[in-house]
């Protein structure tokens, strides 16, 4: 009797790729004698292009193809798919691949053989001998950098590939994982390095096997590079802190505060713009500090609006158009401007145009007046823009 390997394919609007991927995965059966391949397609409930209909038609022709609908998120698709396989299919090996055609499916053969050889976990890798990363230069740099960061900060350092989904493992290892700690329900690709980390903590004996990773067959990548980079950095720092006995839920805290962090980064850029023009108006234009602050802040307002609209709040569904948002943003920022000017005016009147000496250099009081406004203005701006300018339509 043949042993079973279940292969989970998470999908989200993969109409153009799913049938070809399923066919190519099933073709690998001839290269792993003694094994029977079953496929579980875990389709995101937001998927609206008819992916599920294609899979249902395939399942009518082949009972080893199954469809489940899952809540949003790559991690949800993977974990729910494996749980379904354990309950309904009872495989000897659990495997997973991308459904978009980026991973050449022949890696499945090497993954299964590694588990046959006694490894709990087999990892498809672009970065070992025989592996190939055929993505664009920008994405190659990103994937290599993310895996390198994971290796150096989180470990283990002998694993080269942390960020793709091509893996196979034993049911026993899967059942040992700490799913309370694993961030598998996040709308993020962080489940990939996090799964490896949890497997290592569970005592997995692991091996990397080469894979070829190429551009998608059709469609577009769902990976948002900044968001994934942010998650990788915060998760790895979190893991390292925990390894040192510092039990602060850093990843969860920073994940929930992502909008605040992005707003803060935009604010930092705006502060640099603001300070640059503030000093230009004082030193080259001869304007008093309060007047200079008024002009420099308005320049920073324009800079901040552009970055917040197209980055911080990019995915907010609002009822207002671009110009309406810009108008509201200016009104909100005007409140921050008035606050900043009043703070600078008060400090200037109180302390004047003096200097202090730090390490032999004199620093003007007006520098401190400028920075004293930041915490008050940033708090005001974030709250007003969060609840008014880019108020989510669903709120």
C-alpha cells in the first residue's frame, strides 16, 4: 500500500495558475515510488476570480484534489490546510508549495526523500548548491537579505533559506509546534520564517534541499516588501530577546502599532525637512524663529501628506478624494502648526536667543525650541489624521 504525502497549496486569486500548478505537482508522483500525492487547495475567502470553481471542477475528476475555503492570510491557508489533511487524508508526510508557479514543483521529490531519510523537516532552498533564484535583482536582494537577517539574528545559522513556503515535515513535528506563539493568523508572510523558528524550538532534525524559484507564471505578487521587511525585523528581534530570557511580546506590540510606526517614520522625514528649512529661513532669510517655523512647517506638511497618503494610510478605504484629504490634512496640520508656533514663541520670549556650549561648540537655543514641539505636534497630527483624514470607511 502506498504512503500518502499531502501537499497544501494556499491560493488567493490564482485562477491563471492553479490548474497548471496542480497538474505539475501531481506529475511528481512518478518520481517518488511508493508515495501517493494528495492536494489540498486552501483558497482565501477573499479570492474572487473563480479559483475555487476551477479547483472544484478538478476535484470532480480526481478525488485526490480537495478544496477548502479559509479566512484571509497565508498562514491561515497553510495551517488550516495541514490540519484538514491530518483529519481527512492521514498522510505520512505533510508538504506545502506555492500555487503561483514560482517554485518549480520537482522540489517536492527532494523534500519527500529527505523526510524518508529520517529528517523531521525538509526545507526548499535557493541558496544552497543546486538551488536557483531567478527573480528580479531587487527581489533577489530582498530575499537574500531577509534570510541573512534571520540567520544572523534569530538562527540557526546553518539554514540558508527562511522565506519561501516549499517545505515538507512529519505529522509528529507539526503537532509539536506551539501554535499559540506562532503568528499564523497574521495577514503577513511572517509565517514562513516563524514556522522554521518554532520547528527548531520543537527539536526538528532538518535538512535543506535545492529548489528553483522563478517569477510567477501569471498575475502579481501579493508580497508587500516593506510590510514583510518590517515583520521580519521585529519578529527576529523578538525571537532573539526571548532567547535571552527577555519575554516582551515585541512582535505583537509592533505589529499592532505598525501604522503608528509608519506615521512616525514619515514624521521623522518631515522633521528633517522642517528643520532644514527652519534653519535656512533663520540663517539665510533673517526671519525670527517663530516666523521661520511657520514657513518650514508648511513645506513639511506637503511632504508628509504625500508620504502618508501613498504609504502610511495607502490601504485605507475612505469616502474622500485626494484633494479633499489634502484639504483636511492641511486643516489638521494647521492646528499642529499653531501649536508649534505658540510653543516656539513662548520659549523664545522666555529664554531669548542664547546659546549653550556642548563639547566646545555653541548650540543656539532656537534648536531646542524646534525639537520641543515634536511630541505635542506628532500626537495631535496622528490622532486627527487617524480618526479624520484617513478614517477607514469600515470604522
